C-alpha cells in the first residue's frame, strides 16, 4: 500500500490519530484513579509525540531530497533554495504549518508529562486526555483538509515553485516557530484548566502549576510578536513595524489575555479569589490561539499574512464551538465550587488594581477583536467597512495608557488594603519622578525635537473626536511621564527590598552589601522581581512606540547628484546600479544568479559629515518576476533609524523615487522586548533546592530548565542582535550593507544591554541559594 | 514514567542519545538526508517501545515500580491548601518587611493564616494516622510471609529488580504518605488483573 513517501506519510498521520485516540481513551479511564491506566496513558502520550517527530522528520526529508511527488514540497520549495530555507519551508505554507503546530504540541506534551511525574495525580489523566483531543483535532484537519503529504496529482515535477521571497528572510526562520511556541504553549494551561474542572480539584495548587506554563507561553508570544514586528519593519519596506493587520492582531490577542492571567492568578493564590475569572481567562486564551490560527488560515479576512483561501475554516469553527461549549459547560457545572468566599475589601489594594488592569487588558483585546472582525461583520448589515491603523491608534491610545499607568500603580499597593501612610510613602518618589519628567519634557522637549504635545487631526466630528484628538496630542508627554513613573516604581521596589534584606541581615548580626542583597533579593523572589524587570522592558517598548509621534516620513523623486534634507540628515543620490553585471557590485552580488537586483545608492550626511552609504533596492526573482521585493536600507541607532526604500528607478533618466523615514526610538522596542524576555526568564526559572531534591534530580531538573531557558536566551540574543544582522548578508544577498565611515555606536549597545540583562538573570538563576 | 522495568529505563535513556549521536555522525559523514532518516528510525523505534510498554501496562503485564508507588502519595487537597497558606504567610512577611502593610493588618492576617495552617496540619495528621496504621499492618503481613522464590530466568531480569513492588502492595506507601486516594475504594486495586509478580506472591 505505502509504496511511496506521500502514502507512507499519510499513513503516519493516521497512526498519530490512532495513538492519540487510544491515549485519550486510556487517559479518561485513568481518571477513575487507577495508576496502571495512568501509566499506560503517559506512555501513550509519549508515543503519540514520537510519531509526530517521525512525521516531521519524514516531511523534512522530503524537502531536503526535493521529493516533488509531495504537493506541499513542490509548492513551497525548489532545487535552488538554500538548505536553511528548505527547513523553514516546513512552516511556510498552510499544510506544513499545521504539522509544525502538532510537532510543537508534541514537544509540550512530552515536557508536560515528564514534568508531571508524580505530581497532580488526579489531574494528570484529564491533562493527557485534553492534550490528546487537541492532537486529534489537528490530525483530523490535516487528514481531511490540509494533508502535508498529499501527492501531486500530475506526478512529480522536475522542479518546485519555490518559497515566497518575502519568507526567505532570517526573521522568518525564527518568527513563526517562536510565535507558534507561544500559541501552542497555551494548550497546556487549558489542559490543566479542563482537568481541574473535570476532576473537581479546584484548590489553588493547580493554578500554581499552570502559572509557569502560561508565563512560558506568554514569553514566547512576546518574542514571536517582537520578531514579527522586526520582520515587517525590515522586509515589508513601508517604514513601520505594526500595521494592525488582522493576522498581526490575531497574534497579539492571546498576549493580552495571557498577561491578564499571569496577574490575576496571583490574586487567587494570595486571596483565594477570582477562581471563575481565572478559568475563564485560561479558556479565553486558548480559544484566542485557535481563533488566531483560524483567522490566518480560513481566509475570511484579507491580510498580507494570510495563507491561501481554503476550506479548513469550517473545521476550526467546529473546534472553536467545541472548546467554547466544553469550557462553558464545565465552568457552569463547577460554579458552586469555584465561587470564592472572599471579596475585595478596599479599592486601595493590589487585588483591586489587578482587577482593573485585567479589565483594561481584556478591554483592549475585545476592542482589537471586534475591530479586526468589523469588516466582515459590517457585511452582514451594510457595505463592507474597512478599519485602518488610524482607527486603532486613536482608540487604543487611551486604553494602552491606562494599562501602562496601572502597571506602575499596582506594585505600590499592598494586598487586602493599604493604609494612607503606606500609600503616601509609596507614592512620593514615583510621583515626583512623573512630575519632574513631565515638566522637563514640556520645557525642553520641543527644542530637542521631541515635543510633549504634537499636532493631531480631528478624526471624528463631535465631542468624541475632540477628546481623542486631545489625548492623541498629549500622548507623547503623558507616555514619557508615565514611563518615568513606572521606572521609579521599579527602582523603589528594588530599593525597598534591598533595604529590608539588609535590615533583616543586621538583626541576625550579619552584613549584606548592596550588590549581595540585590542578588539575594532577586534570587529569593524571582517571580516578583522578574515581573518588575518585565515592566521595565514594557516601559522601553512604550518609549519606542511613542517615538512614532516624532518620526519623519517623506517621499521624493531624485536624479543622480541631487540631495534631500531629511531632518538633521542630508541624503545624496549617487545613481542606480544593477547586479549582477555592474562592476560596482560586490562579488556576492555578482555571483547571485537567482535574481536581478536594482540598487539606488545614497550617501548619508549629517552636518556635512559623511556617515555612510545606503543602498535600498528592488529584487526581481527569476522564478517569480511578477513579485518584485522591496529591500530596505537603513542606519540604526538607539536615537533613531534612517530608513530608506526605493519605489521606482527609470533606466533611461536614472531618476528614482524614494521613501525616507526617520523613525525615532524604534530600537527601544527591540531592547524592551529583550529586557521583557530577560525578566520573564528570571520569573520562570525553577526554584530548586539541592538539599530538597537530591543531587541527581537537581542536575536533571537544572539541565532540563537550562535547555529550555538556553533556547529562550538564544532567541533573545538573536533579537537584540537585529541591528547587526540587518546589515549582514544572509544566505541570499540583501540590500547591501550600510557602509559607514564612522563606527556605528548602536550594534554593540543593545548587545551589551542584552548580555548584561541576561547575564544578570543567569547569575541569579545559577546562583547558590545562600542566605535564604 | 518510562517503559517498564530496567530494560525499559535503559532504552529510554539510551535510545534518544544513540539516535542523536548517530544522526550527528551520519550527518557529518554522509549527509543531512540520511541523518534525517536516522532520526525518523530512532523515533519509530521509540514509538514501538513506548506503545508496547503502554499496552503492557494497560493489560497489567508489567509491575509497578517503587518509584511509581511512591508517587501515589501525591499531596492531598489539604496538603496543597496547607502549602498555599504557608506561601501566603511567607509573602505576608515579605510585604511587612518592605513596609507595604500596616502592623494591625499584618497581625490580623498573620493570625488568620496561622489558624488556617494549624487547622490543616491537624487535619492532615488525623488523616495520616489511619493510613500509617494500615501501612504498618501491611508491612507486618509482608514480613511475616516466607521470602518469595526467585523467578525463572526468562522474565526474571525484570522482576528481580528490587525497586519494583507487586500490584497488591502499591497502595501502602501511598496511604502512609498522604492518602491521595482516600476517596478510592480499597477494592479498586484488587479489581485489576493480577500481574506476574502478584501470582508469584500468591503462590
């Protein structure tokens, strides 16, 4: 029967389905408390994961050996593609990305089952059963609608069609896997949630187990979204990094609900409250990951990211309905057990701040969700209404600012209630920082080129429009001031913690220096202080977002020798260059036979001093001549990026039309994302005690944690190295390097910051647990 | 939990390592294509072993290990609640040390948490007493029995492992260490098909 790879691969998919179904059944049976069945289910889960690894290895083999009998391989690769992109083609198309999803789920399942060991024995059977049900859905989807092993109807071709050139980018090597890792990671908390509801073990311990899994998923959602922004910024060439595209929105939706959850779970742990809210948040987060996948693949909303239209949407709708119905039914069933007896006692309490923060985060997610679906929904009663970036930017500004402010406020409050004296003491320094920063910004911002108030158009007629215009106008100053407030809060929290540790040491007739006290404070309270570091990262990102208010966007046409004034810079157009063929082309460009490259060379000057050369380009791939790509050339710095693209070049007159942007503080977004990841890593690091678990277990657990964390660190370093890699030639030549005459200050700066942040995290994580 | 018995544990540890090392060597020496096939073959071998072990566990043909038996003593709901209260108490101390809570609130909350922790500890002690007695009784019975004969060589390697317990005895440590399965009727364990080890014990 299985005489060829397509048939054999399909057979393996059937085997995964059978194995998942078997494990699901045994898992459910094990829910009655029989250890033998649980053992069988655990082994079945490992086997299902192993089969998925087998399937992915087969598909990779097909890509590497150019087995064009498989339709997916023929459609997304060709013989000229570098091997690295043959691997990335695994998730470059719809069918393969579903198998990739399953592969990541198998990794999570293996890790989760291994981690569970003897823990949560009453939950385990249902956790395994839920994970297997998710397995089942994706395998059914592949078998009936999107089989990555499906044979080419007309037989094997001589060569494939090749991967979309836009996807042949190093960001695309790591962006989808990291985003998928975040998406798929939400399956584990959902499995725990279903399990707790099904078994009735709704005390607070399971939520502790879920917290780290959700934090891990949250971290990868952050990395994935940041890498997606970096890809859009560098590859799409429109000058920005986030266009509120439906697929971008779908990717950030679970981020909001996961962020809400990692905060609200603390309330349940501390105060035994919000049990219903927490299970709802977990279910919503998982639902949104499936919804996001559905939105990308069903083709119901037009998007630059969406895969080709297909009929898999109905499967997703069915699965989403099943998830929603099952979750709702379980929650309603367990409602009497979920209802807490405690209530929020005072508004001036941390739990009240967290609840408001949760509402704001969910509010933002709901707004984005409705706005994303609005074009489709509007078709039901009217003509199609398009919702563009200005709409999102105007409306989300006040919501985002509220979340940003609450982020700083919450740590200042204590649990249950905070006395007026304690509040006064807590607010003095951050408020002073806010006021001083705001006053200084108003006083000196305009002269520095970063005014606190900017001009904004009235977007809507009437009061709402005027209010939004006023908020938008005041946004830069407010954001910077609130960022200062947030940073001051974090500094104060660290300072108070260090002071408390030193006082405590003194009482024991011991002495702790400030660095030692800081180290031990972090080591002992990783979750809390890791969270504060995440807040610092978000502050940096907000500064990066705010930079858009001071950015410059221009379009112009130039002849060779002409200059253009762009803020404090001058750009001189030197002329076009076509490679290969032109003697000024580099050897690498000369050797590239896959495409024609048309460069427009510019010299960048500041105050008459030459900073270097920028060469934006158009690449025309011989295989896809109808889809020329725009290649960006830019000079980066922490202060601003000079970002150039070329739209057209007239071969006769050599006149070229350009788009120039000075993007202020964009690099802080990448630095912030990196700090966020560093903080999340500190929070995530398992608290192991050598004495408690024994040497071998300690080593095993440390090795396991190290492997996971090392992957994250690599991604983070990759992210922070973006400025460097932007100029480096990849496996395919990029728009050529920014050839500068002066040493750029930037590339080392974020790398140093990354090394410092991550090194600090690593030192804390690896540090000995002395002084506990 | 890995495939049953010592061979299974060895396989679980060795197979992935051998597969990865072979794939790396083959990848360097021959090419990545064959390396991928090595990974696929390793995965397939693992799947077969795992499914075999799973079915064996399902049909009761593999004994439960001591390690697994010990994990039956997973924390009860009260134990988990106790941990939660102790964690809250620890957090409260920290809040106090950084001045985020007034002395009055601290005293009130601290007293509340301590009372709750005390109640839970008493509950756990009371629950563990009966289980401890049962465990001791089971142990006495076990010691009173004559030592079992060594098994035949064919499957003796697996059963000779002194870290494995017969099915009939696996509940004892569980009940002694926290009684997670207090709700499970005692007859549950005996309803399952007896393993080879149990037959041996019975004879």
